[in-house]
């Protein structure tokens, strides 16, 4: 079973139980009247399939459950735009695309930090007394500062930063490793980034 949260979810996505009606008939009804109960009936037939696909890609029960809800909400907007011949196949594609987009958002977050962390100008005020960027000693000192600042972070922030950006782990892996809620992991990453920036800026002021 999907647990208590799925009961709430299934309560929200409820239909009239037209067991004898085909997907195509329910789809046509929804297109005509736009009633969410009809869409709910259709979606309920495939809710376990959707959950399974989300779990396979996102590897996290909470995120998979969120996916089930988000995709249902997307359908009322997406269905009128498409000529759907096979609802099950089309829904599978929509689900897969949703999951890939979620994974891409996570990846872009990593890439943004990687660029941010490797660009010394992020932490430096521009000015004539600034070291030239191609100075090797300068680049090494920035790297040393970064390492030192990471060491100074609170333990959970430090572990999250290292696992996410250096070991390339995703939110759900880190939450599993640390036994933390994913929202906590995201919060530690945000606070860690902010504290790193403050620490690096302080070092830069002292160096001038």
C-alpha cells in the first residue's frame, strides 16, 4: 500500500466509479463538461502506475506522492491541448517528462553552485587592489579559503554541502544517508551556501 498519505490523496482524486465506461468515454466527458470528478475517475485507474513511475525515477516516496498530485493538477490544463488516442500511454509519457524535469531542476541547482563556488569574483569586490584572476597563488588561496570555510560550517550543513556538490548526491540520497527530511536537507544547503559566502567575504576583507 501507499500508506496514509495516499488515502488522503485518493480522497482528493475521487470519481463516481463508472467501472463500465472506457477511458475514451470518460476522456470525452471531461473534454465536454470539464468536471474534475470525471478526470478523477479516469486518473484513479492509473494512480498506482503513476506512483510507480515517479518512484522509479525520483527514488523517494514523498516526491513520488507529490508527483501523483502535481500530475493530476497538470492534466486539466494539458488534456485540452492534446489529441489523445491512448490515455494510458499518453499519461505514462506525461509522468516520465514530469520526473525528468524534476531531476533536471535538481541538477541545475548543483551546476549553479558549482559555477558560483568556482568563480572567485562572486566573493570579491571589484577594485584596483584586487589580485588578477590568472594569478595561480591567488586561485589556490581562494580554494584554501573555501575548504577552511566549509570546515567551519555546522556539521549538518557541512555534510549536506559535501554530499550534494562534491559527491554529486541528490536530495533524497542525502536525506536517506542522514535520516533527515528532504526539506531539512534543502534548508541546510541554503544556509550552508549563505554561511560560506559570508565566511569567504570576511576572509577577502581581511586579505585586503
